[in-house]
């Protein structure tokens, strides 16, 4: 097995990023001949040409593209070492950066994170945004895990792994007085008579809800749309209307007084997918989250 010289790999990586030996030599403050010799040695060790002349610079060959992609991962991870060493020395030994897609039930996400929330010296960082933006951050190892309403596209060029973490039935909750009166009319028909608070179109669940309304011939009276499920529950508790939440997320509703279950939609579900980069495959806190979800 070939023993890779990471110094040679680093020189190749810089040359490829800079587009030529002259710019790489300027960045590294080294002689062009020295860098060229190191890259040539790497090519001989691997048995493949990695760079080829292109105008006044160089281009990366097909073999070079494969090597560069892996080198990019290696040196992106290496750039994190000083920060992680400093965090460990200061006692912050358990940093976890989570991305949550717009429209994802934050109540359900909180339940999924519970297995790690009592970790000593935990430093939890949560980002919310569009799925594509979060996946780009994940690929650059700025996030350890992304929780999303759907799996990434199959044609994604990012080196990511995805797992459907849960499928949870949707229930409808509302202010106690409103729910008590509505139950006389029966569920789900009563949803057509009540003011409704729904997720925005950012949420994959919203499309499923709209189709479910159509299939059940319910004409909804929507009085509010929210990207954050926690806001849905707070506005509902103040009497604004009835809202949907997954069974998993409903476990957190006990902390909000005045809410009551109207009914469960047996054929309406929300999905949550766990998306990881190669780094996240071995993150102990990420593994604990996944194990907790599978065990539940």
C-alpha cells in the first residue's frame, strides 16, 4: 500500500487552488522548482498525472480532480484543529453544530436533540436556513448534522449521507375552549369551521397538509402562516387558532398551558431526515442523537 506524503499532497492542493505554480510559489513563499518537484514526486507515487499545462497556468486532470476533492476534505478538517484544540483546553469539549431547515418542526427537533442536552460542557450551536445553504455548510464541515424535512437531491455533488430519522403522525391542537366546542361537530370535518395556523410553503409538511385537505374535502380558513412550529403553538395558546404538530413534537406541548388535542390525522405524516458529512459519521453526539431516534 502506498504511504501518502501529506506535504506533497498539500503542495498539489495549493497549486490546484491557485491555478498555477507561480501563484502557488508566491502564496507558499517557496521556489517554483521546489513545489514542482514535490508535485511530480506525488504523481510518481500515485502513478497518475494530476496536473497538465493550460495556457499560462495548469489544469487538473480527471485523476487530479479525484485527488483534489479528497485533499479539500482533509485540509478543511485540518483547519479546524486549532479551534478544537483551544476549545478542549478551555473545557469546551463537546461542541455540536446543528442545521435545521426552514419549515422543520422545531418542537420535534428539540425532542430529537434531548439525548445530548445534558452532556457536560456542551456548546450547542443551531442554524436555521434553506436546505441547500445548510448542505453547503455541512460539506465544508461547519455543521455536524442537518435535520431536514426531506432527503437531499439524488444528483447532489456533495459527499453526504442521509437517513430518514422518523415518520411522525400529525395531530391538531388548539385552545381548550375552541377544541371543546369543535369536537361536537366531529373531526376532521371540524377543521373546515375553525381558524387554522399552518406552516409556510417552506415546509415539506405544508404540501402534504394541502393535499390532505383536498382529499378530505376540507376548505381551510387559514388565519396565520409561520416558519417556526414553536411560534405556531404560542399563537394558538393565545386563542388565534388550531395548528398541526407531529406526535413527536407534541411531547413538548405540555410546557404550554391551555392547549388541547382536537384529533389525529392517521394518513398525514411529517418526515425528518438526518444528513451528515463524512466528519459527522463519527461525531459522538451525532451518533447519540441517531441512536436515540432509532430506539424511540
